[in-house]
């Protein structure tokens, strides 16, 4: 499936079949994790597969997930962060979401799961002595078939003009302007990226030769993981248009019209 169709239909799976992945699928997941770990080997992170999901689920019931609503799945993937700065969080979002697209190609369902307020002692009891801090897990498994008679709720997305700006965050970019710049599709589809609580904190500022990513502070927080996810999709969508650049990260705080932002970096056009 190409990236635009994938993004438009991308949906979190919150109900999984009560069945483990086949040995064949598990070995493909292990292989994928091996590849991602090879890519991130110089960073302070490691992807780990927890095959015995029931133990993780039982330990995180009432703690993991929004308001303690833990997502039950046969297996979980964790991205173990040995350091916890903004750059590690950006990178964790980027790589975890890359994994989501690959898992989806294998026919597997996924859902990001937020881990709230776990102290290191409890973290080690659940994930093992050598664990770093885990902010999020990925629940994975075979999705339960959907009931065709029940209309599924769609998670609303912001409009293009709410996330794309021209030169400054005070000036929303029109679709016409984006089309002229060849950025219409990228901006249309990047909105379907998942984000924590669906808050969609990413803002793109279009300049003559580059696009800047700004992260809006929402509920007193900068969710760098969400920014990393948007960076991944932006790069993939640009690639479908033949632009094969990568983001350069250079973070700076910014205040515009009473709102706080963190400028994350630039993508050269
Ligand atoms: C960093 C992050 C954390 C998330 N945490 C949870 C969670 O704890 N529980 C949950 O049900 N969904 C979680 N999600 C899924 C988002 O709520 C979901 O992707 C978003 O609302 C869009 O909905 P959709 O995936 O159904 O399109 C999380 C997503 C991200 C990116």
C-alpha cells in the first residue's frame, strides 16, 4: 500500500484477537526489530519485543493507557530509552512509527500505549533489570474483525490551514499556496499521523527553500514523540514526490500570539 492510502486508513487497533502471532509472524517481527535496532545502534535506545503479553497487561492494568485503560494484546513492543532528552523522544517517535507501517504491511494491528507514572523500581519489575525508561509501548497482534454494521468512530483531524503556515505561525497557508508549492498532498496527508490524545501539536512553517517544524505546547507539555512521528511521515510523503531529504534538528523555543512553541528543525525543499 502506498503511503497516502496507508495514512488515510491508518487507525489504532484497540481490540485484538485473543491469539498469539504464529511462529512465522513472530520471527518476521523479530527480524524487523533487529533491523530497526541496527539503524539506531548509535543512539541511546533499543527496541524490545515482549512476547508474553499477558504478564505485561496484568502488570499495567489500571496504569498503562489513557486514564489507566490498558490495551490488551498478545504481545508488546517497547522502545527502551537509556537517555530521556527531547532528541531521544523525537527519535523514538520516528522509529516506533516506522515500525508501525512495517507491521501494518504484515497485516498486524497496533496501538500506542502511554505508560503513566511508573517509578523505575516498578519499571524494572515489569520490563527486566536492564530496562531504561519506557514512556510508551506498542500493543501488537491480529486485529479483531470489524463488524460491518457498526459504524466506526473516526478520529477528527485538524484542517490543513490549522497546521500549515507561510513564513510565520501568525499566517495560515491556504491550500492554493500549498498546491503551488507542490506541498498540498504532503500537508493533507501528514494530518493523519497519530498523536498522543489525538492533540496533533505539529505545525509546519513553509519558507522559500525549506519547511520548519514547530511543536505547540499543549496542556503544559511538548510531546516530542508526536513530533518524531510527524517527521517520519513528512519524509515518507515527500519521498513519494521524489524529494528525498531528511530533517535536520535544531531546537529553539518560540512564542507567537501568546502560544509557546518549540522549533524542532528544518527540511530543505
Ligand atoms: C504517543 C502516543 C501515545 C498514545 N497513547 C495511547 C493510549 O495510551 N491509549 C490509546 O488508546 N491510544 C493511544 N494512542 C493512540 C492515539 O490516541 C491515536 O493514534 C489518535 O487518537 C488517532 O486515532 P486513530 O489512530 O484511531 O486514527 C497514542 C498515540 C500516540 C502517538
